[in-house]
């Protein structure tokens, strides 16, 4: 069959679980889907069409929150100035892009990745337990010349925040943010 169930007793985090699944996959593309998402019909076919171009390493659709509003997309890689802007400024409604476009990074809630590209960069870094593993993977895919495509025609419902309770979610997010900054940003920004 196309699907195989892989059961791990110990929770080693999203990155480790995704890597364990990817290690057992034998297809050209890997599809990572969070359980708090709803995929529209033909989603995978549409995203896979983007990966027909050999330089495209990954593709995803436009994530919509529980109210149907577009979630952030096309943002630059996190930095100190990015962090401060997000904490100080209340974001207004985001206007979805009109056409598929290259973006700096893709959210891992729904992510179709070329298997060879994923393996070439070593998959997800498992020291990211939850959160920022997608941003880190995107950086490494782009560093190898990969293009990341966001297709707004693929509208994915993403409830979000269902992977952990609020307090635990904040702890994981803070730890992941610290890890990301220690790996990818200058020492003074940490």
C-alpha cells in the first residue's frame, strides 16, 4: 500500500518522528502533514506539479486559520529585527499572494519535499523538538540552491496549536527559537 503505520512509544518530537517516517519512504516526494490540517482535493497533485521543475525542493499551499484568514507567508528568515517587529507590531490581515511564488521558507504544517533534497540536507534536525524545524530545513534546502514554492491556489485549513497544551507549547517554542538563533544567527543576536 501507499501508507504504512510507524509506531514509536517514546515522543522524541516532530523532527525525529518525521525523519523516522522519511527513512522508511521509497518515493520521490515526501509529504509531511500535521494532524491539525485539512487538505483540499487535489492538493498533493497540485503541489507535486511544482516539483516537476528540478530546482524546486519543496512546495506548500496557503495556510488558513480557523476563521479562514491567511496565516503569515513569505516572511524573511527570523532575525532579531524580525523577532522585535513581530512582538511590537500587531499584524494586520494578510493579503494572499496572487500566484505561486518562491518564498524564503515554508511552514511544515503541510510540506511536500523532494526526497533527494531532504536526504541531501540530512532531513530535519532532531534537536528541534517542536517548532522551527521547518524554518531550519528551509534554510538548508535553499543553501543547496533549492527553490521553495508557496501556491495560494492550494488553500489548507490549519487549526494550529494542537500539538501541545498552551504552557508546553510556549516552552517548546522558546526552546526552538533559542536553538534556531544559536545555529543560524550571529552570537550578538542570541
